[in-house]
C-alpha cells in the first residue's frame, strides 16, 4: 500500500497528513479475437503483467493477462465501468489472489489511472516509448487504440 505525506505549513509548524487513497471506477475486459492477438475469453478481467522495460524497444508488442486464466493473453482490452468505485488494494484483494510486488502495484495503478477518463468500450493497449534526452529510458504507456476498416486506409491499394 502506498502512503504519501502531505505537509501543511502553519506558521513554523509542518503537520504531516496522509494523502487520500485514489478510487477507480473503470477496468479493462477482454474481447476474444485471435486474429488481433486477443486470446482471453470475452468479458475476462485483464491486468498488466510486469515486463522488463530495460530490454523492450519501441514497437515491441505488449499483452495484458486474464485474471481468470493467467496463461491467456490479450493484445487489447476494452474499458468497462464498474458499479462501485474501488481502491487499488480492493482490486488486488478481489482479483489477484497471489502476492503482488510493489512494482506490479505501480503498473496496475498507472493502467487504472490511464483508463479512468476513457469512455466505455474504448480499446486500449500498452506500448513502449523512449523518453529523455540525456538519459534515455524506455517506458510502458497505456493508451487508446483506433481501429480502421481496410477500406478506410489512405494510400494503400
């Protein structure tokens, strides 16, 4: 569990106060489509598995994992709203029964934060991007995906 400290400056005193825990109301679910690299069953809850970002390159494919069947993966997930808001710890306790590392918690929190503002039924994927000028590092980002029909592609026969 993450705790931050927020200091309120009152004259010469600084009083530490814990930051409020973030609540989420959106999750990612699978839609089976083997031709798109989505092998998890329809409606399965998806989570982002850890990956070795130090060896990843931009363009490397990233796959979510099914909570129900962790050996099934999905290239894309679709945003779905939940009935009740939940915290990260509630999500972990309900869905990921095994021990989860701090790094896995941070990755899941990044994903849930990234999809929070997206509309239901929005397709999402993870992609690696290189950031930085002096110290370049590869980072995994979660983002919206646009699918185009073959007839709508410009400049392709």
